[in-house]
C-alpha cells in the first residue's frame, strides 16, 4: 500500500538559478542546475502534496504531478511565489542572484566599451526573508537552503536566524554539488542539527520529504 502522508498539503518550492539581464544577450546568473529542487518537488508530489514549483531556467523536465511556473529574474520569482500562496510549506531551494544590474540596456553593449565600464548593481529582493515575515499569510513551515564553501554549519545557523525561517538545509558547494547528481546536507532546526551523508539528490529529497511529513503528522501541527 502506497502511503501519501502529505495529502491535502499545499507546498510552494523554488528551484534552479535566476537570470538577471544586462542587455538583450548578456545576463548575470550562477551554476545551479535545479536538480535538487526538482528532486524535492517530485518526492513531495509522490507523498501526496499539491506542489507548485517556481523554477528559474533549467533543462529539466517537469516532475510528474507537479505544477511548474517558469520565471527568470529574482523579482519574477518573488511575485510568482507570493501569487501561489497560501501554502502550508514554502521551500526556497533556488539559487537566487543577490544582485542585479541597476540598468538594463535595450541594445547590445559593445565589448570594447563594457570591458572598461563598471556595471552598477543593486540588491534583489530577499525571497526567503520576505516569505518568512509575512505574518498571517506566512506558511506553517518555511525552509531555506544555504550553499556554502566554508564554515558550513556556523554560516547556515546564522542564516536561519537572519532570514527568520524554521529550517535550513545546508550543503558544501565547493566541490561538484552544483550540477552534480549527489549531495551531502546538514538540516538545522531551532532544536538540533542533523548531518545527512553524501547520497544521490533523490535520496536527500526523500529525507527532507519524510522530515516534513513527520512534522505534520503530529497533532499540534495539523
């Protein structure tokens, strides 16, 4: 018998990179493949959840049973997430660009000019922090991700408090994690830290899904 412990739960999840245009042909982005976020979306759907996947540009197929909303910029992603609420859970897996060009040229910038020119950057909206501080519209559970290259536990724990989210799933991306098929993770909650050994991203996704299902299975969380 197939158990679907998250039936009736609505979950919004972000995945992939964001893309911040400089001109019609150039943009700022990052190395995120979206694989971990898509794997989580699939395991959540398998567990019965109503999953809305807000995705930056990737080459991945839509997970079975998942509604995908395609976006490009960080501002587009925030708007899509807010429009998808209310939800029981929000999971911010996407590698969102912290900065974007202050001005976007309507014409291609010539190389000889851009080589000598500085591009002014402005801060993008903080999607995780925004959703974590929505007041009455805040999802019951808000989960962030922390991609770190050093002092992973300390940096992730500080990020959890700074952003105001309930859980942080941290990983060390100094190796082949971004774009790769495996991951090792550290789940940090208010009460404890759980080290998850390196495994295929599908297994990491299943562990997180099981952890979410366990939370909602307790009477106080229903």
